[in-house]
């Protein structure tokens, strides 16, 4: 499994907090469930685009037992306490192997601190390593923070919009855009919540 970055790695957030980021493992099952509990009702809706009360046992298995090729997931945690700080993942679309759906979720207590930015940037790097050239993402059209996060990765192309939801693709083949101070501030203020287009299956395409 080629990787341009060696994991685990540490990132320092703008407020000085250090987080550790690494690929997810089956042993993260409990932490993932606890991280889900750290999402407010609004954040859960933004992530799944529908009301979700809990993650089922089958969902936890699917979300933690990944192959790190067609399905990659990175988890972030507080370096000092181990507290879950976020999870991001991409899942390759079987019929379009150069495209992957991307999703990021950050507990409310960690939102606005740059965790979503760090996860998304590293996911883009991992995706390129695995031959993915495009991210496809779905989010609420009023979630400007998530849109700013995606915009930082590369050129965007809207696919569809309606009922308050927008789907778009981001070209990962171009170098990441350098952010000016205002854009960087917007990115660091991001809520860090992106969804899959097919929330009922956790993004799985069959």
C-alpha cells in the first residue's frame, strides 16, 4: 500500500492543540461510536443528510474494517488525551474507479479548529496514492464551510443541486491551491462535516 506520508503523524492546530492522525483500524470501533455520540443533531444531519440516532453494529463493522485501497479512513485524536477529534474517509465508486466519494465528520467540540482541513488534505493525498483523481462530495447548500474546504483541494465542478443539497466533484490532479489569509481563515473555521450521497449504506456502492 503506497503512502507518500508515514503514519501516524502529528498536526498542530491553530490553537496549539496537537492531534494525531492515522488510518482507522477495527480496534477503533468503540472510539468511532463514541465520536458519533459527540456529534450534535445538526452535525449528524449534515453528515448523513437524514436523522440518524446511532450507528448499527453492521455500520460500525463496515466503517472500521476497511481495505485502505478502495475504502480509506483516517482518524484524528487529541495527542495528549486520546479523545476522538474526527474521522474522514473516501470510498471508490466501483463503476468509476478514478472517482471516490468523500466524507468528513468532526465532533462539535472540535469543530472550527482545523481538524476537518487536516483530514481532508491527507485524504486527498491518500486518494492520489491509490489512483483516485476526483472526489465527489455532497453537502447542504448552506454549509459554506464545507464548500470552502473542498474548494481548497482543486477545481470544482457542480453536478446537481436541489432541495437544499449540492453534489459536486473536485479535481485532485491539479496541485492544491495556495490559500490567501482570508481563505485560510474560512477553512480553519470549517465545521468539518461532509456527507456521502448514499447515507443509508455509509457511501457503499454496489
